[in-house]
C-alpha cells in the first residue's frame, strides 16, 4: 500500500535540533558586502557535511513572465557575479535571452541556512565558457557535447547513442568545444541570508546594492 502523503508530510520536521545544527547569526558582525558571508557559509556547509552544497535552484521567467525553476551548479562567485553554465538553446537559455534576470536559492539544511540571490544576468565571453568547461570533468564535457538539452527525446536508445559518442569524443579530445555551452553571470541586486532558529525566530539579513555601497536590513521572518 502507498504511504499516505499527508500523514507523511505531517510527520516530517525542519529545524529539528536532533539532526540540524542551528548556528547563531549576529547581524552586527556581518561583513559590509554579501560575497564574503556567502563564501563563508558555503565553506561551512561543506565542512558540516552538507551534500552538494554548490547546487542551487535557478529561477527564470519566460516571455509572458511565467516562472520556471531547476537545479544547476554554481561555477564561481566573485565581484563579476555568481556564475553557472548551461546550453544557450535550453529552456532556461531561451528565458535568459529574452529576459536576462534570474534568481538563485541555496538550501543547506544541515545548518538551517538558505541564501537567495537575484539580479541581472550576463553572458561571459565564449572563450571563458569553453575554458571553464575544459577545466571540469570528462563527464561534464561529455554531457555538454551530448547537447540538445530540453528538446523532446525520442527514446532512451537515442540518448545512449549520442552520449556514447560524446564520451568517446570527450576522452579522445578533452579540448573539444561545445559551442552552445554558455557561462552566465548573475550580478546580484539583492542577496538574502536566512538562518533558521529552533524557536522560529529566524534571522533574515538582506543586502541590497546601492550606488556606492550595499545596504543591510533585517526582515521579519
Ligand atoms: C544536482 C544537479 C545539478 C545540475 N547541474 C546542471 C548544470 O550545472 N547545468 C545544466 O544545464 N543543468 C544542470 N542540471 C540539470 C537541470 O536541473 C535541468 O534539468 C536542465 O538544465 C534543463 O533545464 P531547462 O529545461 O529548464 O533548461 C542539474 C541537475 C541536478 C539535479
């Protein structure tokens, strides 16, 4: 018998002190800019054993403004922005071409932390995208070379065939370009850090980019 979905949902917990470590966040001690705090939180998530802490939800919107979201990997975060890579012809690539603005969300449940980032998205030069790809694993190149992301797939065999050819190519020539593979950079207008608290007095610290400097606000949880 299938388990009852709603019973299961009612039995599940977040911010359970038995499994989640909830460190304090002192807003007065937070840095003037969001990047150093993000770098620290990512490192702390990795050290705390958070699986795949460098994965994030990427939200985009289509021409009508209808949203979509999916997981991608973070490739870097510096003064140029938070970067990720994908195919320009994928659904998200089409969204970003028409409406170059996106939002990211990281969730690191082992520390009860969430980070939200939103801002305009630019495309890095093609050489940077290819260099970034070639510095990654053979599997990453094979996946990029398999191509046709977000198109309808006729059969699993079709994928197996294309993927096998892509793996062979990636092993034989690790510098093969994947022309549609694109590196995007989101330059944040806003970054919000959420620290969960077992008494539900969660701390939300929002940074907003100003003309000269970032402003910081606390938000009601
Ligand atoms: C853990 C994880 C990491 C992923 N990383 C990427 C990525 O870095 N780039 C990418 O194009 N797709 C990545 N994907 C696949 C995307 O979630 C998505 O299925 C794909 O990009 C197609 O999305 P779209 O049709 O909205 O364009 C990842 C999926 C998972 C579950």
